[in-house]
C-alpha cells in the first residue's frame, strides 16, 4: 500500500460523484454530504438508482465480452469509483486469469479504498490522477509498468465523461487517449442522457450536482456517438445500457423508459 493522505487533501464536506454513485448502489463508503446530494437527486429523478444499477450491469457484461470474445488482457479504467464486488479486475480475472487492470480516479478516498482492496495483487494497480489530464495518466509510471501500449488495450470510460464540461474539451481528452492506443484496442463508455425524459426533468437532477466536485453534463445520442470517432462500434452499437448484449431476455420497453444511460463499445482499427 502507498502512504496515506493528509486530512487537508480529503474533501468530505462536498459531494463527490464517485461516492454518490456508491450511495446509489447501496454502498457504505460515502459521507453525509454525498447522501444529502443523492436524496436531492432522487427527489427529482427517482430512477437514477435504477440507472446506476443498469450501468453497473453493463460494465460487467462489457468486461466479460472484452476479456472473453475480444481477447483483451489489458484494461485502463478511468473514473473507477469506490471499489465494490464485481469490479473490472474481478470480472476480467474470471474470464481471463492474469488480465492486467489499471484503475484511475481523482478522489483520494477512492485511492485509499482501492489500495486496500488490491493489496497483494501484482496484475492490478490504482493511480491517483484526473481524466482532465490524459497525458499525465498515460505517462504515469504505474500505467507504463503494467500496460504494454504495443498490444491492444481496453479503455474504459464508464459514467465519467458526463462529469466533464464542454469547456474542458471531453472530445479532445478522448482523442488523446485514443491516439495512444494501438490498433485492435477498444473504447467502452457509458454516458448519462436526457433523451428519454421529459424536458426539464434532467436539468433539475443535474442542478443537484452544482455543489459537487464535478457538475453533471447530460448529452444527446449524437454528442455521445462523437466520442467514438476513430472506433468502429461493435454490435449492437450505442444503445441504452440494458440493451447492450443483455443476459437472458431483452428488457421490456417499460423497463427501458427511464434508463437515461447510453452505452457502447468500439474497436480501433
């Protein structure tokens, strides 16, 4: 494990998206400020909890696909959030033992939890860094020690880009990461959207993030699709998260009606 952090670096009075996500999923690694923000969001947008679960289930199906059918053995997961059962390294390890996973998050609390979880694992590591600085992530010694960029890599941006504003150039961030990946690599992402909700509903939910350490920016289908520039989408393309290669029967229309999450996987040719 790495050394801890001074209290001054750990912000618990402002809600953080990673800890809020943990609260949506019923986790315990969150603080009063996170839980209060979650209550505000759920008052305006009660289906967010179902969306978080659908996003989590997509992540697990996607990793099984990448480690299994696609044959990927290296995963760069940026914006990992609070570690919990069924995380990327566990799912990938079950499908392909020895798979290497780098987790990246900008929250020191996430970093501490992940370090404790990953103690003793030589194929998985955690990096404290910010998606807004992709060059720092790509050059980080831990990333370079575990990931071989001459071989295909899976870049995972799961429920993270909707915390990057337009002024922070999310398209440029993804392009920088894409250009560092060799042919045969994959981009997997999920992203919040207001496309399936009445006008105004999503903006009320997004307003609950104004006091958080990152705002919530919901994007349309076309804007999310643009992140796959340079990648060829694998079937079924960019769809609502429960529709991406579901286990068992496809979800019913009424189950999809309020799932405002797009999900997709693309291959770099």
